C-alpha cells in the first residue's frame, strides 16, 4: 500500500530533477579558469634579453579571452537571512514543502561553504529568532569553522534581540541601521507558585518524589524551598556566565564591561557603536554593497527553497514527490556512513506513527529504528542527538537497553542539544562519549509522579459518581478521593526502586561509584558546563564535534568520504496517511511534546465517567495543565479551563528552554 502510493505520486507528478536542486547560491559560474600557457617567445625570454620589446608587443595581441582567464575569479559573498523560519528541528518527520529550515540545515550549508573555494564571505542578515541558547551555540560553532577556513563572516542586526546578538558576536564585523537599536537585558525569570490558587478551587496535589530537587514546586508550594532556590540560582549563574563570555570574547571587552552594558540593557544605534557593540551604522542594502566592494566579492543571495515558488496543487505534489525520493535515496547510497539518530521530544509508550518521530520519542518506533541502524553494515558509527526532557521510565529503560546493544557493535557518541534531562539523560548513559553545549540543560536524575485530587471541585459541581471496581487498588490514582497512606507508601517504594535502577544506569555508563552518582542526582538539573565539572558529560561541543569523535572511534580515515544519514527516516506518503490516524491520540500527549521540563513519570488513569475518560493522566512537570486540555473538553460541567497554569512558556522559556 505504502509503496504503491509513493509510486503513484512519483508517476503522476515527478519531473526531471536536473536543476531542481541547484547549487546553494544563484548565478554560480563553475567553469574552471583556463590554464595559462606561456608563448614560445615568452619562454625564450631568459635566453634572449633583446626580444623584450617583441614579447610585449605580442602579449598585447593575445585574445581577450586568454587575458580574462589569467585573472583570479571573483569570490562570492553569500547573503543568508536568519529569522523566525529557522527552527531547532522539524515538528513532523515528513518531507513537506515549506520555507522553514532547521539549525542542522543551516550548519550543513556553512560547512559546505567553508570548503568551497568560490565562497569568500557570508553575510548573516539577522531578523530575530526564537532559538534557545544551545541552538545558537551550534550555529556559532559552524560560523567558527567557516572562519577557520579563511572565510569572512559579517553580521547585520535587523532585529536587536539577545540571541541574534550572541550569534552576531561570532562575526568579524557587525552592522545595524542608523535608526536601529540593541537590547541586552540579561536573563530573568518570574516563577508563579500556584498552590493557593488551586486550593481556592478545591484542587490539591499529592506529590511523591525520589530526589530532593525533583519536585513540582510551582504546583505544590506557595514559595520556593532552599533546593529550588539553589538549583535555579546555579542554572542562572551558569547561563549568565556564558552570555557574558560570548559578548566579551566577540567584542574584545572585559567581563565587567559587559556586565555594565547588560545593566543598561537598551541602546540606540549610536550608543551601541560608541560602546563597541557594533562596528558600522548603515541601512542593509548599503551595508551589503559596501561589504562586497570592500572585500572585492561578488554579492549573491542564498538560493531559495525549491518549494518557495509553488503556485498550484500539481506543483506542490510534484515537489513533494521529488523531496520524498531525494530523502529516501540517500539511505541507499553505498560507502561508509555515520547515522545521526535524533531523539527529540518526550519519551512515550504510545505509537502515533512514523510521521511524529521528529517531535516525540515513541518507544516501539525508536527501538525499530535502532535495530535498523544495527543491521545496516554500511553504518560504522552512531551519533545520538538528544533534545528531550524525558518521559516514561519504562520506555526510557527499553531504549537504554537497545542503545547499549547497539554500542557493543558500533560506537555510539551522544550529542546533547537544548535539553537532555531525566529520561533524556537516561538514554544517554550507554554512549561512549557525551558532548553537551555549555548552556544545555541536563541531569535531573530522579523520578516523579503527581496525583491530582479533584474531589472538592467535583462535589461543588454537583456531580454524582458511581464506582464499580474489582481489586483493592483498581481505582488508585483516579483523582477524586484522597490518597490513602498505604497507597502513598506503595507508590513511594515503586518510585524509589526505579530511582535505584536509574542510579545504576548512570553509574555504569559514567564509570562512577553509585554513591558519587547519588550525591549529584536527587533530580537536580545542571548546565552542560556544570555537568562537565561533575562528570555527567565528557566534553563541551556541538553536533559536529560528536560526528568527528564518532568518525575517529570507527577508525574511518580522515581522507575517506563519509555520508551522514538521519534517523528516524522521513516518513513516506503511506506512513504520512497512517500518521493522520494518530492525531486523536496525539491530542492527549501534545502538552508533553512541548514540555521542556526534565521529568520521568509513571502513567495513571482517570477512570470515572465510564468511557468519558481515557488514559491521559500522564503528568509532566511543569505541565500541570495536561488534565485541563482534552480532559476539560470532555468534562463539560467542570469549568477548569479558565485556571491559569504553569505552562512551559511561563516556567523556563525566558531562560532559553522551550519556545
């Protein structure tokens, strides 16, 4: 069925791909300069000094083409726009048309241009971005690799947001408009503690944890405890230190100067230049032309997406068919490969279909992908790229086991993105080497579950409940009665048992005594730099550093051409149709998909109202609003949707985690 659908699309709408994916820059002239040939008289010059005048006269008569060929070709300055269409990763693992691109796409282009002799410089037109700091670090590293190859990198600030400026600081020159400005406000966060609000509405939370830092303080307390304060002060200090360092090194300022600048926060263009924060004040068109003339480069725009000019359904489907074919063909190529195994989003037990494999880690789908990589003899090493807050403890352990088996046959190197906490760290443990960005959030080695008690809210809504059960704990965690002490003890033991397993996994993977792991665990989160200091990661670096390490571990010669292939594979058309069937189930886990909070949880069920509820009480901190999404829609008489809750955006987004 799947193959026939793909074949149908290809047969109906495919056309020649020649020229469809043209070189990155428009107007490229790839003709090699003609080799210069000496004339016979020129070569005889050394033997007969008297022939100088004759040689000069003959040189003037050379064809115009030969004279032009002797000149060095003018190198290109490529303009690249970085705006809100640049995302950390695609939400759907489908080769669909669109103007968006990922951080990985951009870095790959930078690496290609670094090796291209025709490219002399890159102009970054920074329009503003929602990327997290760890993503910006990845781009900065790619810019640095271009500079190491002798390429000029110039930045222009069309948007004066902090993330754009941190990226601009890696450039050799920064420009902005005379009427523009710059905002460097530092880092800040307000945490809403909601316990009093919930109590007024009859909601309580029974919290059971394993680890003193592993607690949903925003839902269960009126103010932060000492562990909460210690943890987030350390995170803020770590991130702020990197923030200051990026600006200080890029602009050749002292750290104290940068801190003074951050205290001021807002600058008009003239002030920014006077303080050394930018180099040139000019409108973008003038700045781009001036940069090209200054370095004697030929200015060209970056090539648009092949989908940017679609005007009809047939164009859409034709382009889609080509993109599917292109995406699938690279897996058939011969030669040594390194697999980039992307683990992004929450770790869940539900299988929603291959189309969602780029936004959540579905246990069975992910295990199948690992097995596919293991059996592929052309894959010599694996880079596990993690950007996950964790999730199901059981799924994390199943994936951990498969990755450990994979590492026994092929080296597995871990690269951490924005967040690799709790279950995200759990699945990193089998890696031979773990890389993290300085601002990555990781750790959170602990276990947590939350049981809501909605008894008062239900009673005030004049709802009568009738229960039928078989078994002492058949309605355990249903959410409408107080938790019994023996049930709480039972669940606490269950969590502590799994916590010990988690500690064992970390101790084995990091080759640390378990007691040492216990001291740094307790559910506490760390930045990548802090994690390096305590031994939870091996090196600071991005995806390319992990790829280089994997290549070395696989004993692939530096001179050998290596192909990088991404897993899970992009879904084909048939899998896309199947994924549509998972939309209903996805609605019940979408809050988890967006949660940046490192967490391992255990499933429970809402069993009242008969078939009115399905298993969706899969609590993720700080997403206590999970029950008020699909649950509230079904519970028409319970007006819970109006309750303001601690969502990812209100918890960690201003610190660079989440969106």
